C-alpha cells in the first residue's frame, strides 16, 4: 500500500499493491565479481533497465550472461529531466524499472536523483539493491575516522570554487571525502598542502581493480609523492577533519580584548582582532566588549 502524505506531510512508501517499482541497483566499480546475486536477478528480470551508457552496460550484461533484449535505455545527465516522465509512466503502468549507472550507485555523483524524486513525487514505489560505491569503499580502508564524514562529490575545475570549499574545511571536524580526476590530483593536493599540511589523507586509487593502491600520510608528504610521479586511474581522496575545537572560554576572550584595548585599539578594532585571532563569534565578542566597557565605567 502506498500511503500518501499524512498530517505531518510525511510520505511513506510501503508494501506497494501494484508490481510497478523503480529499483536503484548498484553495480561494480571495477571488479565485475562485485555484482550481488540480488542485483543480477533484478537485471535479469527487469522489464526495462535505464543506464548511463548502453555500450558500457552491455559489457556488464555479457560478463554475467544477462540478455539485453532491447531492454537497455540510456539515461544520462543530458536527458535525465526528459526521461523522468517516461520512467514515472512505466512504473505507474506496473513495470519493474531498474536504474543503474556506469559504475557504483546511481545518484552518487551520477544521474539518478531526479528520477528517484519524480517517482516518489508521483506516489510510486522506489527501492534499492545496494552495493558498491567508491566513496564508502575508500572511506572504509582509509584508516581515518569513519564515525562522521561528509561527501563533497567533485570539487570543481575553477580555482575559486575549490578555494571556497577549502574555507569551510578549516573548522570541519568530520572526515572529508571527495572524488578527483588523475589530471587534477596533484594540483588539488598542492592546494591542500598549503592549507592543511599536517592533516592525514588517504588517496585511494583504482579500488577493486588490478592496480588498486592507497597512499596514506600527511597531506604534505602525500602531495610530494603525487607531484613526483604519474598517477592514473580513478581516485577518491579521504581527508581527516579538523581537530576538535575546544570551546573558547570567556576568560580567554576577555584577556585578549583587554590586551588589545590597553594597547590603544578602538573597541571595534579590538573586537575584530579577537575574532580574527581566536575564531570567536563576532556578535558575542562585540557584546562581551560592550559589557567590559560598561563595567569599567561603573
Ligand atoms: N556512482 C559512483 C559511485 O557510487 O561511486 C561514482 C560515479 S563518479 C561519476 C566517478 C568517480 O568515482 C571517479 O571519477 C572516481 O573519483 C570515483 N571512482 C569510481 N570508481 C572508482 C574506483 N574503482 N576506485 C577509485 N575511485 C573510483
């Protein structure tokens, strides 16, 4: 039964009465043996399979003896929007629609999220046969904290775009994961080495494939290795988060404010200096400085 929005606006999809369903199926990220038995059965029985590149998926199909039988349709970043209506219609008509990408899990730095959202919005059923995804594989063998992490996808080609991401990482305590191309890896690690030379990093390359390799070390050391040799293949970078921040004590802020005001700085300049120096909140430091001045005047 598909339960529509209830009073809280929550949509629950459970026990669909019709057979129609969108199945998001993960496929191998290199080693074809990583296709699960369930994924194989779904690919064999689906009415239709949407994939990024039909030629690429034919290789997976033939390796596992799956017959394509005109069931393969292309769904890529350029036609995802227009394919949504077609997929919704198929699911509504009771078809078993399987969605795969070239490798790994659809929707993870790959097309898929829009189709999933469209099927949900139509009140139809979506489920998954989970499996490989490069980010989880890389994180799991990085040796870094896996308790809390953040996925940044691809960082972008423009220097400014990347710099804006790095800004947020100064105080990001969770482990940071991102996908990178071999052509940009040395540049990106160089940029990271300027900002976070001592943080731990794992560069995970060609997971599950013949030339699988993990470079682990400080950002500065790994950047130097990467700059000195050619790195090929598919890459995930896993970067340690910032050390946990100890909350700033009131005494520390007051001492810094007193010091700067005693040296002749105006209240506003002293506040700005403390914010810069300690990373304190501007609003709270300003309020604290006003209270200090009021106390002095009392
Ligand atoms: N949907 C995929 C997933 O679930 O991982 C990711 C697709 S994204 C377009 C492709 C990127 O994933 C590559 O550029 C690389 O950064 C990463 N990747 C994919 N396969 C990989 C592998 N075998 N080893 C390391 N990184 C891989």
